[in-house]
């Protein structure tokens, strides 16, 4: 019988691109810029880079080493390291299953938006009309067209998590498509995955570069960039900044899921993974920083656009201009002075110009003057005349001043799906050629999402295929197909009307705490159970030299201490946080309200946290019992034999 | 007699004016922005234009109610301003002292809005009835939503790809199995004494020189 040798990457480049494609995901685009904004802008880079060197890189190195040496998926690898530690692998697989089930829903949303970009006007650019065609739908008017498209037309969200609603057909179709795309990419194993990652790893960079060039040339982009990059170093004194940096590095690199072990298991034994680990980690962090530059220029554009629309709507630009004129020295309100300083205040002048027409219209409508009676050169005369003759009526229109504030527009920090699907689509609808930008952007989101999915699916498939039992009875395609079908069916529950609330639960709890636990056990197992010396020798056999003493110190002391610290913080935060809450969409108010999770949701949260972690002690217990039984049997055989 | 006729005549416009009150319950304010709409081609607003307005409104009432009793005199205008804005009311043709209620007038105007606008070469924005919102243009909806078409295309491509990969994998595996079977058959044939001669190409055995007697047929002296 001919044995099938383990499949491998066609060249080391495929492995590197697969790791990049996996690590560079949506978190780089929608979580890192948010953290930057929350923790002092440019100053956040300091804890971020420190954590990269002290925690991220060494753990990445460790997982690649294990995968490449053991040449098995996470379950087999950890069982080989120590028979009692097979549970770590099982825990990784369980977390990966949770992850793929909810993560692919994001790809479904990206597909939905992508397909809706092929229209004359983008559907989220305008509010739909109510049935009698005279007004816009009230829910849309109270919030915004982009909010409405996301909450109502995409999710059709219910008002609370208890209200299930039915499965939304559009979402379900897109989810099925997403799973079919994932299946297409992984069904041949490394042969197909290796080719797909050439595209999923490089296309996002192409789009980001195009967006960068467009973004920094947008009007107002500099406001956003200035806001982000002004470091507020005082924010670094807060421990939250350091904790967020540590967790961001951990989750951004995708440690603990078993994907890196899976990918590395397909490497040749002597592949130089040390260099590759450093390269991939650095690329991941550089991408985060790059993505925040793009995001902040888009933020700046959107904030400036909203600010100027606000100015347009109100009479405020007129008063600003007025103040400027007064402060420029002319005490008399005089139309000549407008023209004299026209050249020095171009931006205000343009705004004032468009605005003059509004002022003119407002005055002639309120006071029933002839259309061409108010001209630029007699505006001031009219204003003083009307103010004097009809002070009450004039007062009613001067109270139309809204306060327009650029800072508060920039302060609206958003992360996650809100950033990706609401804020970005709002900015895109105001750019010229919005359909093109929309298609580019959502394709990029898709590539990022699918790239990460490939890693997580590999983390499940590789250990499953290591089980000879399964491989003998099922063809590779069938096994992978069944897994995809199962996850797709479970994932349909996220396409119901309350699906987004469940999605948020999974997003916050399924792969955060458990991963910390898994990574901690990993590092303790390798350093203290398996033995650092043995590990060193394994690495020497693979790449020809022992790891630098820096790595050894970090593995044995610094990283475990850091992770235990994070662990304690998470537990404390969870205990002190009280009842977990969520943001529910209120269609009557047109905004989100905070609600407490009902008991069954809290039970699900608890289950998510505990299920994967329980695998470790449970598996150890099972192995212990099995060993005891074997020992008892052997003793019986030896006693009966003698 | 003459005095009475004069009194009656002077009362009529007085009555009419009494019916037409700005901010009245059944009165509407109209605002025209002729210069904004037409620029250099703007026409002068005068009595004749006013007459046209009243006639158009009477037409709208006729169309809406189906009663052909409405006339130019049923529409009363007051408070005209240089803005070109004024108030108007519509009197009931059967009883000129009562007014047609507000929503009746509104529905009539809504029904014939387009015709009224065209009579004055204006649009919903430039011929404003204060209190009657303009009808917003509904967005064009194609019969099949565009997104479904794109979805169908992508789904088709992905399905084709999956089928292609599965079938080619299946064929490859069948070929491999066939070559393995052939090799196994060959191996069975050349098994001798439990030792398989993999190096042989299915021949009759190795020529062992030790047992070859050809040279010894003729013994040597």
C-alpha cells in the first residue's frame, strides 16, 4: 500500500503569504485605529511596539517551531509534546470552530455591500421615501441613510436579543456564498490554499495604497491625521493602554488558534521559520499602522464634510465671517471689508458664498421681499433694516444657529463593524465615483476576511485529518465539505433579526479569554513541561543554530508573567463589570440604547468562556485514566504470565 | 337703486376679502420664485398671471371633484407681496360664503400639481404651496434587484470552480488507484518463494549462472 506523504507548500513564499494573509485581517483595519484614537494617538505606538517585541514575536516564533517540528495539527502536536497536554490542541480546535462560525458572517456582510455597490446611486446614500412619496422614512430621517441601510435593510435588526425574528434571506444567501468560497479555497489543501494566498495577501495592500493616495488628497484629511498623530503621552500612564496593546498584539497575530501550527506543519523540516516569524510579525504591525493612516484620513474627510454641511445648514458661517471682519479691525459691518479680505480667507469665503444664497432666500421668504431685492452689496443694509424694523421676526431666524464643532465630529471613535460598514460607507458616498471606491473597499474587506478564514479553517481541518480513523473513512473533500456545511448551518443563526447581537457576544467572548488561557498553557508547557533545553535542540536540528538567549528569557519569564497579568485583569474586569450589556437599536429613536443581557444570553457567554478551557484539564484527566487502565492491564498480564 | 347696486358691488370684494384671510383655517400661502427659475426669461407677475393662477386652480378643483361648477371666481386671492407670494382660498361654487376645506384643496393640488407647475413654467421647488410638501421623485427600481444579478454571477463561478476541483480530484484519484492496482498485480505475478522481484518486468526469472550447463555439454579432455 502506497502511503500518502504529508502535503507541503510549493515554496516557502506560499507559507509566508499564508501567514501574512491569516494575521493581517479585519482587526488591523478596524480595531487598531480605534485603539490609537482612544489611547493618545501616536503615543499608543510605544506600548504597541514594546508588546510586539516582548510578547508577540516570541510567541509567534514558538508556534511556528512547534508546527514545523511536530509536522502535525495542534492536537497531534501537543499530544506529542506531552501526552497529558493534548487538551491544549483540542481547546484550540474548539475556539477555532467558534471563530469560523461567527467570523464568516462578516464576509457575508462584505459580499452584501459589495453586490449593492453596483448601482447608479449607492443605496446607503439616500433615504428611501415613505409610502406617500412626500417624506423620507422616519427611522431613516432620525438616524442617517448609512445607519438605516445597515440596521434596517442589511440586518433588519430587532429591538432586543430576545426578539428572534426570522432568517433574513439576503444575509443567508451571502453567508452560503461565503462558505462556498472558503470551501473552494481549502478543498484541495495546501495545493489550493497556497495559490489563493498569493491573491488574498497582496490585494488588500493594493487597495490600501490606492485609498491612501485618495485619502490624503481628500479635503479635510489632514484634520484627521493631525488629530491622530498628535501624541497625548499622558494617556500612556493609564494601564488600560498597555493592556489593550498587549491583547491587540496577541489577537492580531492569531496566536493560540492552532492555525500557525497547522500552516507550519506543511513546511519542510529545515525551513528557516525564525526569519519568517520576524518578517510576518513586522508586516502585521506595519499594516496596522498603515491602515490607521488611511482610516484617519477618511475620518478627517468625513468629519470635515459633516462640519461644513452643518455650517451650510446654519447661519454660523455668516457669524464666523462677521467675527473675522470685526476682529480684522473694521468695527463697522461693511460689505467692502468682505471683498477686501476675500483673498486671505478663501475657505470661509467659499462657504460664505454658497451660504449667501441661503441667507438671501431665508430673508426674502421670511419678509416677503422681491427675489432680486437682496444683493451682496446691500445685504448688510437689509440686515440692519430688518433687524431694526422687525426684531421679533428676525430673532426667530437668528435662533437657527446650530453649534458646529469639528472636534466633536472627530471625537466619534468607532471600531468594529460600525467603523467598517457605517463610517466608511458614509465617507465613500461623499467621494466622487463612489461606486468604484465602494467596490474596491468591500473587496478589500472580503480579501482580509477570507484570508483569516483560511487560517482558522486550516486550524480545524489539519488536526482532524491527522486522525487516521477519519482519513481512512472519508475523502478529504467530503470531510472538509461536511465541516463547512455544519458551520454554515450553525452560522445561519447569525442571519436572524437578532443575529447581530449574538454576533457581538461571540466577538467579545468566544476567542478572547480562552485564547489567553491557551497561550499561557502553551508557553508553560513548552518551557517547563517539555523543557526549554529539549526545545532548543529541536530548533537547532531544524534551522542549524540555537535560539538567541533573548528568546529564551522571554519564553520562560517575561511572556508568562505578562499573560498572567492580562489574565488577572480580564477576570477582575469581568467580575467588576456587573451584568454584561449590549447596544440595541431602537427604531423609534433612530439610535442605539444600552440594554442588559437576559439570563440565557449570559449563560451562552459563560459557556463560550468555559467550553474551550475545560478541554485542557478534561483531556489530561482522560489520558491519566487511560494510562492507569493500561498500567493495570500490564500488571495483570505480567502477574498471570509469571 | 344705483346706490344699492353700488353697495352690493362694493360688498362683494369686501366679502371676498373677508373670506380670504392670511393664516386662515382653509387658506394656503403660495410662493413663486420666477426669477430664480427662469433668470433672464422671467416674466412679469401681473393681473393676467394672477388670472391664470386662479383659472388653473379652478381647473384643479374641477378635476378633483368632477364638478364642473368651479370657476375663476371661486378662487379668491389676497395679500399679494412683491416676493410674489399670496394667500388664496377656494369657495364652494354652490354656496359662495363657505370655503372648501383645506385637505380637499390639498388633494386637488396634489393631483394636478404637474399641470399647475407647467402652466407657469415652474417646478415643485419654485412654485411652493406652503404646507403641501413637494412630491419627491421615487428612485427607479429595476424589476430584479441588481445585487441578485451580481450574486448569481459570483455564485455560478464559485459553484463551477468547486465542481471542477472535486471532479478533477476524483479523476486524479481514480488514475492513481489504477496505477497502484497495476503495480500490485505485477508484484503478485513475480512473487517467488515469498520474495518479490520488483526489479523484474514480469519475466521468467533470473538466469543463475551457477546452474547453467551450456558450456559443459562437451566435456574437455
